[in-house]
C-alpha cells in the first residue's frame, strides 16, 4: 500500500478484508470434508484427464482400458502439437490481444466508473441504464453487423479491430464492478487527503487507488479470461494468418479428428498460463467480484 | 456534497493526466503508477481558463467519453445495422457489394416466426438455458455453503480445482469433454461401465440429442459453477455471524437460517449471478458448435447456432439478423427483473 | 510478493500492447502499397494439399518466385467444411485471396454471382484436354472462371492380411462376393470391429448406391426447375442397400463424416474403406498407422462392385482453382495456377493417388496396375445436380443429416428421404 496516513486508518471496503475465521467447529466436519474432496475430484477431473492424456504415449491414449497415470511419460504429443501448425504465433497474438484489452479496458472503464459514482449530473441515469442494457445483448447476435462495421472502417483482420471488439465485451462489467468499489470509498477520505495538501488527482492516486486494487484485479482477470477464451469473433474477424490460440485449437479439432493425445497436449499448453495466473490472484478475484454487487 | 462543488478545482489535471495517457497505462491494473502522479502538477499548470470550461457536467461526460465511444461504435452502430439488415434482403451478392440491398419490410420476420423449426429451436434454447442455469445456481450455492464448513486444507483443495476448471479456455474444455465422451476411447464410457449392470462400451452420446445435451449441459455447468461458487462463498463470508446466531437462538433450523437470514442478504449477488448465467447460457455457442464438429445437426441447434447457420452457412444474412434480433428481445424480457434490481442499487447513493 | 508479480504482469502487458500497435501499423502500410505492384499473393487451398502434397505447392511457389524475385506466396489451408463460410466473409473485404481452391460442385453459384474473374484458358497447359466433368464445372455462359486442378474417383481399399485371416483370398468382383467376404471378416473379428468402415455422413458413398439403383438426388423439370427425387422408388432402393451394408459392417461412430476416415482406418479396427484413392496411402503413413506398420504391406485397392451388378458408380469429385474478382494480383494469381496445374505438377498429383486434370495424362493410367482401379472406376461416375442452389444443399448438410438419421435409426429411409426432398426443394433453385 502507498504509505499515506489516511489510507491506513480508514476502513477498506469490507469485501477486501479477509472474513473473520469461523472458529466454532460444526458437527460433521469430517462428512463435509469428504464431500469437499469429492467436489474437488469431480471439478478437477477434466483438467486432470487432459494433462494425463497429454503426457502418455499416443497408443495408450486410444487403449480401450484407460490408464490413469501418464506412464511411461512422453513429450511426443507436445512435439506433435507444435508440429501440426504454428503454435507460438497464435499464443503470442492471444496474449497481446488479452493484455491490451484488459489494459485499455481498465483505464477507460475506471474513468467511466468514476463519472457515474462520484458525480451527479444530468443523464447519469440514462448512462447507467445504457451500460446495463448493453450487457444484456448476446454478443453472438452481433457478429454479422460487427463484421460489416469493422470491414467498413478497415479493421477486418487487424488485431486492433478485435481488441476494440473485445473492449465492448468487458467494459460494462468493468464499469459496474469498479463503480461498486468507488461508492464504498468514503468521500471524506479523499477530502482529508486534500486538506493534507494533496491535489484531487493526488488524493485519488494515493488514497482511492490502493483501495481499488482488488476490484481492478478482479475485473482484469475477468477481462483477461474473456479475451483469452473468445472463439467466434476471433474465428470470423481474423484470417488464418492472424488466428488466435482458441481458433488454433478449434481447427485442430476438426482437421485432426481423432489425434486426441497431441490435441490434449496443445490444450494443456494453452490452459497452463491462465490456470497459473488464476491460482496466483484467486483470493483477490473473489473479494473483488462480491464487493461490486453485495455492497452496492 | 455535490460533485459540482469539487469539480472545478481539480478537473483539468484529472482529465489530462488520466485521459490522455490512457492506452499506455496497462500497468495501472496492478499498482498505482507513479507516472500519473508526476504528470498532474504539469497538467495543472496551464491555469484557470480550461478549468472553467469543464465545470458542471463536462467532467463526468469527459470521463465517460471513451467508454461511450467504444460502446457506441462497436455495439450501438452494429445494433442499428442489425435492425436494418433484418428488414432487407441481404445475401452473398449484397455482402460482396455486387448488388444493393433491397427492403423487404417484415418478410424476414414473417418467415422466421412462421417456421416451425424456429419455434422448436426457441423451445430447445429455453429448456437448455433453464436447466443449465438452475443446475449452475443450485450446485454453485451448495459448493459455496460447503466451502464455509470444511477444514482449511479442503477449502484450498476445492478452490484449486474450481479455479483450474474456471480458467480452462472454453475451446479447451470442449475438446476435453469431447475426448472424455468419445464413443470408442472415452474415459466416461469406461468409468460408467464399471458400475455393475451398466455396459456403455462404444456408446455414442451424441446419436441421441437428449443424451448429447446432457453432455453439453454438464460441460456448461462444470464451467460455470466455479464462478458462482467462488462469488457466493465470498458473499457468505460477509454475512454477519451475529444475525445467523440470533436466528438460531430463536429456534430456526439450518434451513430456516439459510432461508430467512443468509439468502436475503445474498439476494443481490444471487440475482446478479442468475442473470449473468441466463445471458451466458443463452449465448452458449462454442460448446455446441465445436462439440458437433462445426456443424450442429438440426436437433442440436440453439438460437445462437441457428442464427449463425442461417447467416453464414445459408448465406442469408438478413434472416440470421432477424433471428438474432428476436433473441435479443427474448433475453431483454427475461432480464428485465435484473435491470430493475440493478437500477435500484444504482440509485442508492 | 503477489503484488509485485501482478505489477510485473501489468508492465509486461503494457509493453506487449505497445509493440502490437507498432507492428500493426506496419502491416497496414504494406497493404496499401500492395495495390500497385503486388509483393505477395495469397493462395487458399484445402487441407488435402497441406497434408498430402505440400512439395507440389512448394514447387509452384518456387517457379513463380523465380520469375518474380521478391514475391512471397502466402498460403492458408482450410477444411472443406469451413472454407466457403470464410471465403464468403472475406470476399466482402479488400483482403480477398488471390487464388482459391473450389470443389467442382461449389463453383456454380459463385460464377453466377460474378465472384470470380474470367480466365484465359489458353494460358494453361493441357487446357484443350481438360476432363469434361471439371471443365464443365468451371465454365459459365461459355466463359472460363476456373482451372481444373485434379479429379478423384473412389475405390475400395482393404487389408489382405485381415481378409486372409478370415479365409478370403481374392478381392471381390461382384457385390454378392463382397458381402460374403465382408460377412466372413466381420464374423471372424467380432462386433467391435468394422468389416467396412463407412462413416454415415459420407454422402458420396450413399449417393453412389442411389445412382447404382438408377435413382438421382434431383432432376430438372421441363421448365428448367430442379426437383429433389430422393423419395422416388429407385433412390429409396439404393438408400436401403446402403443402410443394410452399414448396419452389418459399420461398428464405429455413426455420427461421423469422411474427413478423418483415413485416421480411423489407420487405427486398425476396420478391414475396408470405400473412399478417395489417396486415403489408403494416407492411412498407411507411419504417422497414422497405429497397427505397427501392417497397413503398408497389406492394402489392396479394387473397383467397388455395386448391388446392380455393375461397378458402383463413383462420384467424380475434383477441384478447380479460381481467382476472385476482388483479387489485387490477378495476373500473378493466374501464373501461379498455371505453374501448379502444369503437366509436371499433375504427374505429382497422380503419384498421390489422384486423377490428373486432363485426358492426355489420364489415358496411360488404366494400364498401370497401381492406378488401374481408380482410373477404371472413373469411367462409371455420377455428378451432383448442376442446379444453381446445389451448393446450399451441400452447405446445409441436408444429405449428411438425413443419412445420419437413417444410420442411427432415428428415421426410416422413406421418412428421411421425404424430409430431405423438402429441404432440398427449398433451396435448390436459388443461386
């Protein structure tokens, strides 16, 4: 945290604070634990099965009696996945697209969130309704006109065009979630910082911004996932030359129908960065997501 | 305190510093970037003339401008175009610019709404969405309730599994499920065949579309539960314990406490999650599209794939747009409730 | 710690984001200058070329680059099922490819709508002797809009080791022989094995049975309008024969099409396939052969006998190469096509189990034992209705869906045929 005095004293949004531990031991904890393990097994199984298939010899993968451990372990499938078509190109493009979308989305969204949470102005209600409505529109329905529009402005088959498109996917959610955080930061906090000689911007940066961190992380992760995963728009708006990771994997599915082991290797490669990133920031995600809604 | 009062003083720096440098500030996502702070004194220097022009409503609108611009360009304009398209005859020749589009009034809608196939697709979509949303919410709530009752190590374990499955890219998840339910080598058939009396060796799950949708629903729910469970769990940890205890003292059972104390407090989250789930599940596309090898059979068509099919496979972009528009209207009806709820929240301060 | 990491990710993202904008701008500039003197051409082929004859593509590229130093030839490969969807979209933009491979059944609506540029046939080798079926598919109102690339007939391929194990020595000459042999093979190997792996959505095979029984998918009326005729008795009889064979010998996934047939065949759980002549060879490739190399030495191809007593009429498939009218480099595109369809290149295609695009090179193939089956099969062939809306029937997968319904028992042959007739009639006359 920034070493500003008021920030330390002030209560951060409740959501960001770790929940008080429940010390009371409910009866049947063992039963709950067993259930919990079962849930973890079921939820984790597809992930495990993907990794398992990825690292076992292709012959074992099509053995009618499945092997539950990838032994003997092999990297052949990974090699084959690389070989089938360019791998780093799509991954690199997906990273660029996701990172740019998140970066721009956060800045632009934060500004909008500030506007609707810190200012009373005419048309505010209309803007809120508008942003909420936009979130309703099923994006799949828009693909035809979005395609025509991007083509009209010369953004077909451009990464900038797809980034622009993805921005609209994440902006409503970003604005709404960040708004939830901002309204929870007492205005007095900013004011006291300003009394201490900070400018309004300075007060914002030193006081408000740190308190927004969980919200920013949560929306960043949400946006990243959306952009990293998106399939249909990437399929229609980019040529093969510029294809993204999901499209790369999608092609792989149709053309090499039954080569499952290399496909799982490709899938693993694509999933690893996201899963790792997620595990690292997961605690912040949860608090971030609820703060926006519960404390509204 | 009204915003207008504080606005004139600081408006210019706020606008220049944050607004102008926006695209470069990706790092802002993580930590307060020192650059904004440094930029502000310089930005403030030019004096009071500019400041005055941005008084009143100008500043909030300036802050909103980038967002509104993006939304108008990429959603507003296409939305208009979608409406226009749905009243035209628009095929390949029009798409390629060889022929002008022709106005046909309500013909496309008449054709769509008069087609029995369309209504069966609507029914299928509604059934699928309902099933998936209910399952997602119930399972998500159960997992969340479980999470506050288990030991820490189990909680960590479940969290890892949830996060891992949540973050699986959809295309990857579809691929994995397709592989698990493969008729010849799928592990699902093998596992189920271990149950005495069940022999599913070589069973094809997609021959029968009801079974096929079971698999697709499982995939969708599996992907959606983590978000719901994690969010609800975070919400649960904020329910004041005193309230629950007080209810318990009054003699309420576990179910009673949940119904009368926990649920009302969580209501905004639940409404938000349900609505988002409806939007997402109604918008399910890659799950069906890729699961059926890029060409869903008629009995696998949902509104999304059907619209795509009409537009891009049958090259009838106008009818595809009409279907999409009907989908939007349907969805807007469904989520009107959510809108009201959110608006009330928006008015609170 | 975590905070630092997040910050690091953020910074990295920023750097990458900026870099992306930079590279994008550059891409835009080269695009602009491409209008005047093309620096590159883009060629769209289907995955067949990518998987089976990449060296021929390379040779054509080299030949063109030798004539035009500094030129790059870009390639994009598409699955048959995705290609046209993507092509339709791209034709609306200024990013149209310069050369595109079209199935011979796909050409007509594009020619009618003026999507392809007219080509000068005299610039291409052997254009005087182009196979009639291919030449017809690339001609509209006496103008040439495409260049025949290759043709393919379908042959039966089976494993003589599996046949021998079931006591079958020779390849069958009649349909009665065939079913008797397949019965023995099926019995010997049990019902997890397919004596004949025939994916139900492979409509080319099913329609061969229809043609064999004297039926047709659709017929032109006296007014020139086409009408679907799958529910007529002859067609139904053919479909029933097809379904019988499928029911007895096909024990694989009944919802698949023929796209990965060679891969499935390579897994060694079936004895015979009926497909394009290159498929057997592709299955025997060490990459696909999961039987430990048994396929390579044991594959035999033969002309597929039909229930009528004659050879089963084969679908004369093939591809043409066309130049979109929106191409910025039509002359270079046409030169590339000339290089890719020259006599030498066609020879290479023959070597991969295809039929050449011209009669001159086709003639000697019947004498060669290796190509005898495929060249002979081509003599009795059928073709899709040359109706303006035929491509819609293909794209909407009307036949595939009907066949899957029949194969899985969801509908009777009669019901499925009637439903398909209705669906086909809706679109077959609209370009």
